[in-house]
């Protein structure tokens, strides 16, 4: 039974070792005399994170809640998201204006009808072009949604009502919705 205890304690196979060497493995005192030289310290280190989570579960729960809250708040700063169906209803009803944030080269390859092209890089300098649409909701769209959140925050800070189109132009084209090519 001694080799089983030694193997359990340090992971080595000390069946041929004398009993005093096995005892040093079991007690966790690595030495040159121990069969493996490791003892149980290696096993203790590998479960230290698990022990921390179990013992400090309240701190881990608070940290998780804070991370989730941060992500939710950051995603809402740029405005809520709407689907392409909702965007189509708003545009057809004249209740919204679509702002395409892609550069002019991508815009000319295909864009949504009546979209206003203001590249993301020049959004801050071209806000005057949108002043006449301040009473309507602004729908921001880009290629995949990577700039829509920060552009929405800029527009929201200037007093616009902003929503982001979910999935960007990639979603629009995957749904085979109409594009105007200029």
C-alpha cells in the first residue's frame, strides 16, 4: 500500500524506493533522497486557482458582475441595435435617416437607398451635414458594425437620436436585400 500513497501524493512511481524516500514524497519535502524530487508541492500549485475561487467565491462573483455590467454599459453607449427589418420600416416611413460610415470606395460598390455617406474617419468634421435631420432618428451602419458604436456615441453626444443596424452591411447583403450601385 505504500507505493499507492506515494503515487497519489506526488505522481511518481516509488514502488522500488525504500520506505523513507516514499515518506519524503508523501510529506511534501522534496529532496535528493525523494524518488521524484517533487513531493506534493507541484500538485498544490496546480489547484491554487481553484482553491482561490472556492474560498473567495464572493469576490469572484462581484468581479464577474462588474465585468458583465461594464460590457452592457459600453454596448449601450453607441445606441441600441435594430434589425434590418426595423431599419427598413423606419426608412420607408420617413422616420429615420441612414448614415453609411464606410469609405466612399466601398459606398460606391453598393449601398442602401437614400443612405448618406459620411466616412467614419471624417464624421466629426461633417456633423453639419446631419443638422437638418436632427428631428429624425439616425441609423448608423458600417461594414460589420465595428465603428457604429463609437460613431453612435459621437452623434448621441451632439444631440442626435441614434440606433445601430445590427450586423452592418454584411448582414444586409447576406439577406439579399437591395443595394444601389453608384
